[in-house]
C-alpha cells in the first residue's frame, strides 16, 4: 500500500516546498526543522492505522473513557539525513523504542556505487510496529537493505516505510524487493527522474549535506 498525504492540500505542501527551495536551503536550521515537522505529520497519519482500546483515565473530577493506542512501536532511521525526521516521529511516538542504521554509497572508479552498512543498533522488533524512515527514496536499494538488516532483530507485525521525496524507480524497486504484505509506504511526493548517480530530479539535493554540512 502506498499513501501520499500530499494529495490532500495541507501545510505539508509548504514544508516540502521549503525543503526543495534552493534559497531556503541556505538555512540548515530551517531545513532540519522542516524535516522534523514533516516527521510529525507522518507520525500523526500513521497513528490513525494503529490498534486502539478503551482505557479509564482518572481526572481531578472523575473518570474519562479514552481510546488509546495498544501497539508497541520501534522507530528506525537511516543516518545521517534521517535524524531530524526521526526526531519528528519521536515527538509524537515519544514512548517508542529506537533503532539506527548507518548507510553510505561506496563509489567505484567507473562511477557506479554500492550501498554499504557500517552500523546497526536496534531493539528486538518481534510483533511490534516498525516505522523505518529516510527523507529520500532514490534507487530504493538502501531502504531494502535497511529493512532486511533489521529483520535480524525479529519480524515486525507491520512496517511503515516513510520518505519525504521518492523517485518512481525507487518506489518500483521496493515493490519488487519487499514482501507484498504487512508493509505500507508513506511518501510526500514522487518525482519522475533518477540520474545515473541516483539523485532524484527535481528532488532537493543531498539531504544529509543540507542538514549537517558537506562531507568529504
């Protein structure tokens, strides 16, 4: 299942527009804050899919029956670009457990590259709701590798994969290489083009560099 919240007009449009805007990108703090705010929006949308049961809440003046979520949640993010978005998700799912994965592109002399992982820190994810996020879904290879590496920690009840901007190619890659069931993809926007170096066009550039500065 693919959900595109941007199809409905909301403040999400403005936040994604600011992420893309080359002038606003000159302010790294605002760029990080917009990633965080978008994470919050996705968290709210995902919260509508959880299981709820009635609980008694004691107030100063009596008792109130409230429907509260039952699921145990694990938030997993691909560093480093995913950190501000992870914080946005955590702002809403503040009781969630957390997992972090480091991934990078190792380029070869012929211009090709491989996705390599250097680090995985995760709790057990058996029968939990896993929310796996990365702001950009380009080729889709890093997301698939991240998902498969997390399965070493168990099998989640359901996985929500969250990206702000995806390429059509990346969405297609996930469809071909991930299970058909128990996975939902949430995307803010889907762009048509992916360059030979796996950059999304029009996209927004390198989210990690824009958030935290250029790397060597």
